[in-house]
């Protein structure tokens, strides 16, 4: 039998194969201990039984000839072979010189028995004590690990940090005890080759002294065997001294953790990833579930996963090894399971079954996901979700207020947009800023109430909460590709062209934001926020990926580059057309209000969007060119496509009444513009915004004359945006929604009338209010669903009433603790989280 070498790296992984190899070494030590014990017994018998001296001597000789020990490693050196055979030679020699035994027995106790007993007690007995310590540390570590993994997700951070520290300490103690035990076993095996054999050699030398009759035999034995054996033992001792020092240094290196945590599984290269995992399984009787511990080994080449049920405490297998072919791996969302560090896998052998596994820590789970090419869970965003933030006029007004406040009193703040505000204050500001009833009450110039870091965090939170990022999912990969170009000129040109492919409202908002960020970066000597730093802050926000994957995380640095380029080259990207672009198809934000007349029946709000001419041809296809050759490109684009409030509805979603209202109101707007009633260019941030115009961006202020037209054309979206922003996920009744829609539309119309941009239309108020009545929510059947467990009667109109075993759709978390939001029978409302169970 050949014993495998015990490596210190195996101590860190503590695999079943390591335990089996350790058991083999322990059995060999036990066998050696028994052999030494027998040897001592026979020596005593020789000494004490003088009458049966001849028999005892022959027994001893035979015992020496039969003595064996297993070597470590596949091959032995010549010295080790000779040392291993020496005992047999000793036995033969004893058999030939047994006649002179009596004189030797007088000193045999001190020369033979005592050293052997000391070796057995000190060396082999010390190894047994090391085993007890190792087993104790194994048990403590496993118990600590069980307690650590049993912590709930809602455990506070301090408790989790203490648990992490305690587990790390137990892991270190366990690794240290394991390595010390392995080192002790190695020493005992090596000491057998010189201490044990040397003791016998001394006994043999003393024995031969008294072998007068066997002098010639002893002389020949010494010349041919003993001298050479002694040299080899000395070499072995020297080798042991060297390897002992190196082994100690290696053990210290393994125990020292400098800089970052060391992954125990990374030191073993046989598998891509291996280690202990817990798997969620049904109990034997099929009632309830339990977590079973497995030692898993994964090879990425063949996607082979081996799962070995193993008990660390007892060091034995508790079942058969199972082997699967991995097909997919997905991180388990924290809100779908109580346990932490979980992920799901599917295998080819059981296609309809998903296995839930629990890693030992968050870092361990990341390593498993990386090895198995794991994916992040995809959170499907419904097409129409109540209370979601969208890009509408109230959003533009809110961003305008935030930018105005930041530029008036925060441009000199160091770390602008890097310093994060308090979450509760940020949520409060966002909620009020997107509520049509409360936005006028906000005074962002009040430094005592609203800190700059709260305003900047709220601005970023708005963009982060949009259903689709400002730079769109559609163009996301194209922007990334543009940022990866080798030449900086190519990057700028490609990003320039892509920016002009954005939807109208996205382009205007991005222009507003980048103009502001350019002014922030121009003050970088004081606020330390360069274009690159601002790109880091806004890259992941403006270019959020559709799926959260490792590839998307690696592309974040390119998102930052895109934003940095837009800030550095703001004038070129937003104020000039892309190279080779059709002038009639490009959006450019103007630097001022054009002083020109809009041709009759060419108002974009009426002709280009919602109506056609008498021939049935859409005016969208009949472009006109500027007559004044000196007219700027920006002014021409402003006349061709004036800025309007963004309507997220698909084209054509209008009715006859809307068209008539649009035509009537736009005629008023056109006439007022023709008479030169342009808005003031010097509006302060504290003034009430009529549109989403950017502070300091006059091109956005010119859109005020179209507000009345849009309000009449899109009354239903106006109401939808009100319901989306009025409460920001706060509980409210249906009556408040209706009253808010009415007051919001009335206030918007009256404010526009008072500004002089248009007049109130007689007889249209009732029609507009009727069009602005809220429509029932639409339940999406492909979103998350829950089944009701108990009956529930709503205490107010913001809650849902239901009976047991009903299906509620479009379920998502609520800001209210312990509540969810869902849709039942085309009605949205709050539902208690403990009254339902998720179906998907």
C-alpha cells in the first residue's frame, strides 16, 4: 500500500479525498504503534524470560524480519529502500548470534525499551493528541458555520459583521489545527526512519559487543551493512531538518492572509471550482424541506458537477456521489427566499427540476456563479406600471428646479454628485417634486431644508428610476461599441450620431443634463468634479443595461466614457448635426428662440403629428428648406421640430376630439408666436416652470407656447402622469386621484392663460376635464403573480379586497413595510405580504 502525500493546500479545501488520505495515514500510525508495542513486548520477554531466551530471541528476530511500514509517495529513494529493509537484516543477524544474548540483556532496558516507549508515547501519542485537537476544531468550525448560515436576511449589519468575524476566526483556527496535524503526521513518518531505526541500531551495536562467538559475523555485518545504513540514516536526518523548515515556512504562508481573503478552492487546480454547498431538498416523507450538505466539484470544460454528500464532523460519506451536466445557473433574488447566498441551477438529467443551492458566503457565491457562467435574475418591467416614474412634463419641471438650485448655490461644493444624501430626505424630495400638487411648495433655495447632496441624489434617483434609461435600451450596445473605438475622433463622431437617434424627449432631457454637467465640470478646480468624475457618477444611471450580467458590469467603464465624451464635446454633439446626416432628420437643441414666422398649417403639433392635409398626405413627408441662407442650422431645426412635451403613447393614439382640440389650441399658439410673444429668456429657477425647459437653456424655454396645445391633445396621458407622480407609491384613495387630475389640469390651463401665451377657450373646460378622467389600470398577465391564502376586506380604497385562492397580477414590492402592490379585476391597490404566496 502506498500512502499519498498530505499537502497543506488540501487542509484548506478539506475535501473528502483529503480526509480519506488522512485516515490512511492515521491507520498507518496506529499500525506502527502496534508494531512498536509488540517489539517492546518481545524485548521485555527476552530480558525477563532468560529461561526461554532462545525462543524469545527467535521471536524477536522473526518480528524484525516481518516488520513493515508504508512509504509516502509513489516512489522510494535508494536510501529509503535500504532503510526499510534494514529491520529484516537485523532480524537475521539476531538469529545467528543469539548465544551471546545474556550479557547484552543487562543494559538492554536503557538502550532499547526506554527509547522505543518514548518514541511511541511522544511521537505517535503526540499525533493522537493532534488528532483530538483537529477533530475538536472541525466540530467547532462546522457548528459555527451552521450558526452563520442560519442567520436570516433581515439580520442587522452589526450582527452580520460579528458573525463574519467569528466565522473567519473559527476558519483560521480550523485551518491552523489541520495544518499542524498534517505536519505532525509527516514528522512521525519521517522520524521512524531515523529515531526508531537508530534506537534499534544502538541496541544491535550493544548486542554485537557481547557476541564473542559471532565476532566474525558481526564484523562482516558492520562492514557491509551497518556503516552504509548509518550514513543513509544521517542523510535522512539532514533531509528531514531541511524539509521540516520548508514545511514550516509553507504552513505560515498558507496561514498568512495579506490584502485579500484567500479562496481555499483556488489552490486546487484539478477542478474549476470545488467546495461545500447546501442544497434544498424535500424530507423523506415528502413533508417540508431540509438543507443537505454536499461537497461539490465542478469542471467547466464538460460542465460536469459532482455532488458528494459528506459529513465534515464524522469525516464519512452519507450517501452516493451524484454527477450532473449543468445547463444553467442563476443567482437567487434575496426577496424570493429566506436564506442568504442562494442560487439556482438546472441540469440536463432533470430538465424540469431546478436545484436551489446555498453557498458559504457572498464571495463564495460569486465565485460559484463565475465558474458556472451564472446569470443575474431578470426583473421584467411591465409595459404600464402604476406609480412608475416616466419622462413627462412634471419630470422636466422637477429636473429644472434641481438644476437651478444646484447651479445657484452648489457649484463650489466639493464632491458634487459624489456625496450621497440621506435616503429618507431624497425619497421625500423626489416624491414631492413629482407630485403636481406639491411641486410648487418646494423651495430648493432653502439650504436649511434641502441640502445640495439631497438635491443631487434626488436628481440621480429620478433618472435611475425611469422605466427605460435616458439613453435607451435600443442604443445601449451601440453606445458601448462607439466607446470602444480606438480613435477618439471616431468615438466622438459615433456618439454624436447615436445621440441624435434618441427619442425627442430623451434628446432634450439629455441636452439639458449635459449642459448642466458641463457647467459643473468647468468649475472642477473648486468642486473637484471633472468630466471623468461626472462620467463615473452618471454612466451607470444614464446607460442602465437591460439585463444585469457580468458582461454588463464589465462594460460600466465604457458607459462612463460615453458620458464623459458628451460633457467634453457638448457644443458639437448637441448643437451641430452629425457628419453626413440629413438635415431634416436630425434633432439639435437651439441656442435661442428663432425670429421667424411658422408657415400657415405647418404647426408640427397639428399637422406633423395628428392630422393630414386635404390630399391625404402627411405633412411629415413634405419638408421645406430655409429661405435665408445665413440662418443658423439650429434656428432652422427649431422651426422644423419645435420642442414639445413628451407623450410616451405610441403614434396614432388620439381621437377626433383630441384632434379638434389640438387644432383649435395650436392655432392660438401659432398666432401668439407670430405676434412675437416669445417667453422671457431670463426666468429664474424659483419661477414656476410651464414646461420642462432647462435652466440656462433658452432652447427649452421656447416650448412654453405649445403647452396648452399639448394639454388638449393628450389629456389622458396628463392624468396618467399625475397618477404616476402624485404619490410615488404612497397609499391614496381613488377620490384623491380624480380630484388631483381635475385640479392639475385646471391649474395648468390657468397658468398658461395667465402667462400670455394663449387664451382660455370658452366651452372647452368641461370637455377637457371629461377627457382627463382616470382610466382603469391594465393587469399584465406575464408579470409576477401571487395566490391569496386568506380572505381580506379592504379598510380603505387604496387596498384590495379578495377571497382565498384568487390570482393577483403585476405584483411588486411597496414602500409600505409588509405590503405589496398588485392588480386584481383591473384595479390596483395594496395587499398584505403575509396573505399571499408567489407563483413565479
